[in-house]
């Protein structure tokens, strides 16, 4: 079997798309509202209070060191939803990367904390092919390679995994990202993960069918990141959704990661995209929201431009009527995944500062942008 997963699936097109993204200018390097003004900052409401009035979940992530981080200081007050950053990923839960052996202890610890603090938990993620060893155990690939019937072997492994996990977390997790990032990062094709090489797009549909069988009561989501919401790739994603819905594949919603890394996604395109989701009778959540402040370095006040960007995406989502939740990929600027991945871990790209609270847990203008967008 050709091994082409993850970052190694980058090619010339990927690099040119990446360069295009890097040189594009942010859509707004100005700001219309001054979210540092007293009229906003005197508001003592918490995010949770405002979100609950709109019946949407407002969430953050819990890392495996959640007890020592700022998570416990902020979460009970501001958030009513938590996504486990890594510890529900198949590769992380598989002790020693072995198929069928699980260590749920860290995930269970996080979930118990969330239950005590009345937070719902978003399950992230059942099937994700991008990072062998992390997003799924290496042994999956070894077993497929050895098998005389790779298709059946993979289906058995996927089914067993989905049943085991959904059975363990039954009653604790009400919404799952069943499949994460099915598309290649650049380009408009499904990513060449092992799962795809063996089963084609059937691996996606099969995962949803297994999940519905294993637990009929949970919501099933397809989660993806978009740099553009109306390009060939976004349209290919919508076509996949249509196919799933018309074939009766049990899908409830779409997870939009909405990491803003190089420049902002156009709000007009975003509106088009969520209208398509609505027309299919599906709902959506913003699942991994973070907006790098650095992309606004040319604005007079980058923190205000960042706040405006948060305001627009949250407002458009809430106004759509089909947005069930908004989750930020971190709490405060002292910890963000960007600080650990290239190119954002390089000096040139830092500080990333993509979140709502600063390192000392002061509320940034971004916080007030989100608060006001939900009102
Ligand atoms: C990231 C985590 O934040 C990092 O700690 C980890 O090293 C890699 O994964 N899209 C996703 C998330 O669906 O699971 C990723 O989380 C960020 C991008």
C-alpha cells in the first residue's frame, strides 16, 4: 500500500496554495466597533450567560494538563461546553498504539470534571486519518497490510473502535465528530489517508452508519477546516454532504473548525456555505475557533481588528438560526496549538495571541466582540 498520509501528501499544488494564502491580505485590517471602549468593557456578563439566552453552546478545550492550566479558573464561569483537545483521539486513547487496547483514564478525568461543572462534552473524534500514531494507532496500517482482505479488515477495525468508544462514553457525550478533516488541506479531493486508499469515500459513510447503530441518541458531525467557503474544495465538501443526505447516511451536522491562520475567510462566502447546510436540513457548530492576532499587524490596533473578526463570524453564525455551538480552540494566549506547529512556532509568526483572554486572563477586546455578537 502506498503510504502518503498527513503532511507527506503535500505536493506542488499544496505549496502554491499555501503561498497564495500567505501573501493574501486580511479582508479587514480596519475595525468598525471599538470593543475596548468603556461602553463594552463595563459589561460584566459572562459568555455563558449570554450564550444560554440564545440556546447555543459556548465552549473551550481541555488539554491533558487541564488541572494545572487556566482551564479550571475560566471554564465554569464562561463555558458550558468542552471539547477534549487530544485525549479522545483514537491514537491517544490506544495504549502503545495497539488496536483494541484503550486507556480512557485521562478522558474520563476530564469528563468527570465537566459533568461536575455542568458542561456538555463534544466528542472529538472517532475517525481521523491525518496523523498515524496520534489520530489512529499505527497498528491499523500494519494489520491492513498483512490482511488478505484489507477492506473487510479495515471495516471490522473501524466498527469495533466506534462501538467500543461510543459504548464507553454512552450517556456522557451527546455529540461526536464522527469523521474529521476528510479533505486534503489544499486541493479539492478527499485526503489520501490509509482509510481512503482502502475503502474510498465509503469509509466516511461507513463510520456514520456504525456510529448511529452503536448509539442512536447522539448527534453525528462531519468536521472540517476551510480557508475559503466558496471555492472548489468547499463545493466538493457540499457535494459530499448532499450525497450523504440523499443516500440516507445518518448525519446531523457539520463542524466548521474556522482556524484563522493567514487571513480571514470571507463572510459572504461563509453565508453561502451555511445556507447550503441549512438547505440540506443539517445544523452546524463552529468547533475550533481561533483567530491569530498577528494577521492584523498592519491594522492600527490589531487587537481591535481581531475583535471585529470574532464579532463577524460569531454574529453570522448565531443569526443563521442553525448554529448549535461555538467552541474556541483554547482559553487564553498562554497556550495555543499554534505555538507548537510550523510555521506559527517560528519567531516571524509570533506572537500568535489568537484567543479571547490574554496570558494574565484579562478579557481582550475579542472577548467583548464575541459577547456582543451573541446578544
Ligand atoms: C491539535 C491539538 O490542538 C494539538 O495539541 C495536537 O498536537 C494536534 O492537534 N484540527 C483538529 C484538531 O481537528 O484536533 C487539531 O488539534 C487542530 C486542527
